[in-house]
């Protein structure tokens, strides 16, 4: 069982991802904006952060940068889940320290498989 | 007794009456705006509460189970929520959600509204119908020929978002003739529909209309359809400069040296065409 933090402002997407992660037996924490997400990450030191890009207060890319700059999160995997599908967006996210990238519309089963693959690294 | 004579309104009196009337009208308008805001906020709040209540049922549907029976209004809220969520997911999740929507006859009201005489109503119905569009390609095809450009454009976007590769020929033909759709919208729709083979372009790659053919060949290259190589090479012999240039660009994108012979055979008709062709020949030769 791993600790997974889901930072996503869309309630419907968040509910679906939480459901899949819980089904897989993970401990799940959620937040709905970047600022709160950072706070929750510092409080729980998750094994995996599933991060939306476009969120209020602080966007996912900023959160990703901040997490990667903090040695506390050296072992934390980051998976971006976003509607931004351009090649340069993916490049930017990976350059910012994301370990994987899933584009919306997404398959929750594929997302879970990718999350588990990251966690088993 | 002398009868009283009604007072003749003075200019300051008229101005005061006008001022009072204007103030009353403005006050009424402000009240209407505030009331409309309050009603909208209350309705949105009620819808949000209803959505929160029915959200867990989505997970039941995604897991392939049947949700518990709900009151009529909650069921309607669940349908709207399922439709919104279906557009955010794909694969088995989407299939489970759309099948549930079809089972609830979600499409019936929207199909009816898509025949409305009002463009805005048709557009709204089409937008709500989008999550289950792939199950009704003929309805979307019909909307591609709608009398309103905005509705036609929306139908093209829906076809693209829903990955309706079967509609690619119809989309491409909409760049010409009557009731056209702008080429940039068609291009985006075809790219998003992502046909996996040139066969899905139908006969548009040999269409007698040069613009349709040029766009088809260009998009085949952008989609990197390797099985389109021969159709693209055939475009090099077209009398239309648009078709020839689209073929050259697509050959460049596919990057196959097998196209070298066809490129060298091509009869260029302008310095620009010659330049582009030579650049591609060089790229394919160097490797």
C-alpha cells in the first residue's frame, strides 16, 4: 500500500481517480488547488502525487517545481494528469521533474497501471 | 365661481418628473438583475448539492454495476453528471458511462432538440449529446450539414473529439460546396478523430475538387499514415499546385526514401515548388 496525493480541481475527475486508487488498496489524500496540494504533500510525504496542471492559486507545474526542489520529496513520484496535450507541454512537465504524463480524456485503468508502475520503480 | 385652471407644468417640474421616472426604471432594472443573479446562484447551488449527492453513483456505473433507483430529479442530475464525466474519460470508463446514458434514453430529448428551428437550441443539444455521439454517427453527419455555420462547426468539433474516423470523408467534403465549414476546424477535427489508415479517408484522396484532395493528402501526412504513400505520390501528378504541394509536404513528413523516384519524376511549375521539392529530395537522400 502506498500513500497517494491527488491534487485536482475537478471534483468528478478527482472522485474517479480516488475510487480507482482506493480500489487498488492505496491510502489516498486529496486537495483541490496547488497551494493546498503543497501543504498536504508536506504533511503526508506521499509516495506518489497525481497532479493536475490547470488549477487555482498555484498551477501543477509550479507545484511540480517546488516538490522537486525540496529534498524531502526525493523519493516521491509525480504523475501529471492534464488536458494540456501539446508536445511542448509534455516536454515542460517532464523537464520540471514529472515522472509520467497522462492526457485527458484519460482511462482510469491506464492511470492506475501507470501509477503502480511508478510506485514499483 | 371661477373654475380652477390646471397648473401648467413648468420646465423644472417636467425635469423632476423625468428624473423620477428614470430613477424608477433604473431601480426596477437593478432589482431584476439582482433577482436574476440570486435565482441563478440558488439554482447552481441546488444543482451542485444534487451532484454531490449522486456523484458516488458514477463510480458504481464505471464499475459496470447498476446504481440504486433515484428520485426523478436526482436521476436527471446523475445523467448530466455522467455526460460531463464521460467527456473527460476514455476506454472502458467512457463505454460504461455512455452505455448507461443510452439505457436512460438520455439521447432522446437531445435528438429532438437538435431539430429545433433555433440555432442556439440545436447547438446546446448537440453539445449535451456529444458524450454519446460515437453511438449515433448519422445524427452528427446530419448536423455537419446544418444551416447555421456555428452548429456545423460544433458538429465537426464533436466528431473530432469523439474520434469518429468514419466521418472523415464527410468532414473533408465540407470544406467545399454549400454549407461549408472552415478548413482549420475540419483539419483539427480530422486530426483529433485520428483515422489509423488512409482507407478511412474514402475517395477524398482522389477527389475531383482540388481543395478537398489537397487537404486530405496534407492531413494524411500530418497523421503519419504510412499506407497513404501511394495516394500521396499520385498527388504529385495533379494539375493543381495545391495538391502537388500538399503531396510534397506529406512525403517530407512520412520521410520514406521510397518516394524519391516519384519526386524526381514530378514536373514542377514554379520556382517555389521546385525549391520545396529539391529540399525534400535532399532530405530523403541524405537520410
